[in-house]
C-alpha cells in the first residue's frame, strides 16, 4: 500500500524514490510489482519489469501484474496480449484481474475481445460477471 500511495503522490513523494526502488528487491513479488508501478508513475520505471511477473509461478504475483498493467495506461499497452492469455489462467482471481486490466485500457483491448467473450462460459462467476457495475471497469482509451 505504501508503494502505491507514494506512486500516486507525484512530486510530493520524489524524495522517497530511493526507498521505493529498494522495494523492487523485496521478498514478496506483490511488493516488487507495486514498487515498479510506483517508479513508472514517477517516470523512473519500466512496464516491461511488471510484465515479467505475468509468468510468475505464484498466482498472487500474476494477479498483481495484471492489475498493475491495467493501471499503467499507455505505458503498458504492448503487454495486453500477454494479459489476455491470463483470461484462461485457471485461477479465477487472475482471470478477473486480466479482464479488468483489459477493460481499463478501453479500445486498446479490442483485439482481445474474443478472449474476453470466451470468459462468458467460464465455470467461475468472477470470470463471467462482476458485481453488476461493468461500466466502472471499462473506460475509453
């Protein structure tokens, strides 16, 4: 949470960039991802570093990576194809995070609509539906 907050605070958090960079070496991949995202928001990071976690063995890391790519905007558009592959991850939380990430990218996700549509027949409700407010997960690119 601290990495996320410092990433969102802009100039006010510039003095903490070294501490955020240290979190890239944290033992938990979710903290590492949050640190990469925070650095990216300060113009010091690399969306590629986040995308590498999409292939992590820990589903928590894959979920966090999908969420992060959804939050990184234009800097992460080139990784939407890799995110779309996780629509069939087998872990519903990763699948849901992938779907939301694609939705966050709006029209940039159009090439992956067939993969999203395949989720309509998934056994997990989290993949087939949301809380009824789908619009909040989709924004224009």
